[in-house]
């Protein structure tokens, strides 16, 4: 049974670090939530450390630049770890070959052009057409506002027939951009698997991104970590698989399931819904505050 809380401060003292999601928890894709920013600042002021953990398919410096543009103060966090960081490591290691077909937009170019210094001497990754590719890298649809996975059926069936492996740089299926819901790379990767293809994942809920965060924050096995997020299949599932406590933010992706008051989920609706998901976060909250 999940425990619904009013404020992070009720439980914050029990934890040394937070692995906090961005989209739907700290911001809505356009502007930050002031109460969430304040909650993270207070957690850090009390001695806690905050890792912003996101399935954004870009290296973390691009995520940081986006946070700066939104006006998220830097005293609300210690470290940013992205799915792009973990997936980039795999790509430069050759997980899907050296010639790749990229599904995504120009905003994700840094995934290919900003080469980490540890991979500076690795053989080059070249973006080519599907017909020439040895593998696929998906960071999101070409047209986020208008495309769905079904629009890629013919091309992905061709890729499947050629035995190409798809590297998914963002396991999220959907996110809300303001009031608009858009598909992410995770939707394409799952669709490819439905067609019989093979996909590789490196963000939440998969281990590499958590391993990276622990290593960079120098968190030992004894560290008390709380995962905060609104994704039942990414944040909550990832926490469960890592044996970490989770604070589920109900006012994000699944808000409509928990009643009309986004800030205060209906307890009965929440518990019934969680039972259908077969996942049980230790805590839940309407909005991070």
C-alpha cells in the first residue's frame, strides 16, 4: 500500500540522495514548477543531494542548458544524468555498428557530435540512410508534433528484415509538452519489438543510468536513495528493480486516473490503479512540493 504524503519534507530526512525525474515532476517541458524547485532546494539545504535523472536523449550538458533557459536555479540540484549519457556510451562502444540510421530531430544532434573525451579515439559514428545502415539510433520521431509509431511501420519492417538492432536513447513512451502529449523514442522501440525487431534501452528503468548516477555521486551501497518520478513504467519500475524507495508523483502522466484534483489524488482511485499496474511505490504525492 502506498502512503500519500503532502510534502517531501515529511520523509526527506530519511534519505541521503534523490534521483528525481524532470518532465512532469520538476517542469512541464516549458516552465518549472515553483513548488518542486523549492522542495529540492530545501532537501539540499538540509544536507541531501539531488541527481536529476532524465530519459532525455541528449548528453547532460544540453539538459542543463535547457534547465537554465527555463529558469531552474542551479542550487536545486547537484548532478544531471541523462539517458543520452548512458546510450551514448553504448553507441560509441559499437552496440549498433558504426553506420547508423538516426530517427530524431536536429535538437538531438549533440548525441552524435559532442563526443565524450573517453571516446575521442573511438572509430567515428556516421549517420547514413536506412538502406546503408548497420543499426538504428532512435532519439524520438522526426516530427514530434504529428507522428506516431505506426507512421514508421514500413521502414521498421525493412529494418527488421535486415536484422538491424535499434538503440533507444529515450525509453519514455510519451511526455507532456505543456498541454500536448507527444511520442518519444521508447514508443518507437516498443513498436519495433512488436514487429519482431530488437531494441536496446539505456535510460530508466534499465540499470545503466542508475549505475552511472551512483558512480558519479560516489554513493556507496549503504546510501539511502529515494527515486522521485511520475512514470509508472520508468521511475516506479526502475526504483523497484533497483530495490530503492520511490515517491510517485501522481499529477504527471497518469493524473486523470486519480480524480479531478491534480494536487491531491483520490486515495481509493490511486490504490486501485496501482493494483492494476502491479507496482507499489512506497510513497505518492500529487505534485512534488
